[in-house]
C-alpha cells in the first residue's frame, strides 16, 4: 500500500494572521480520519504569511475517502480559512509513495 502526501500551499492576508493561526490551532485538534497519519501546518522560512498544510495518508483509499469524513465544525473552519487566503495563491500537490 502506497502512502499519499497531500499538501496545500497558499498566502494569507497579513492583517488576518491572528485569525488564521486561531483557526489552524483548532483544525489541528479536529482533523482526524481513518488512515490519516498526520496533519501539520508550516510557514515558509523568510516569507511571512506563506503557509503549507501537509496531510499524510496511509493509503490512496484513505486519501480518496478523506472528504467523506468531515464533520460540520471542520467544514465551517475550512470555509473561514478560505476567506483568509489571497486569491490565486493556492497550489495543491499530491504525492504517491513509490514502492520498490
């Protein structure tokens, strides 16, 4: 079974930083799903307000089923989060582990 790393990179409005960090703190306690090994958020060094969310899934199936497992509070927080992100700054990456 191949692991999957899914990441979302984006820039937020500087004046929304505190609100963003509050939302991320709550998300980190709520985002859980079967097959989700970890969820982390990083800020790019030397580029304030440039963040990347990294999800690590145990399998492609867990990754594909992830959106089905969201609860209402997570949906609300994700909607709030999207309002803080600068338009056209979002980049998605999906990596699938190579098995030898």
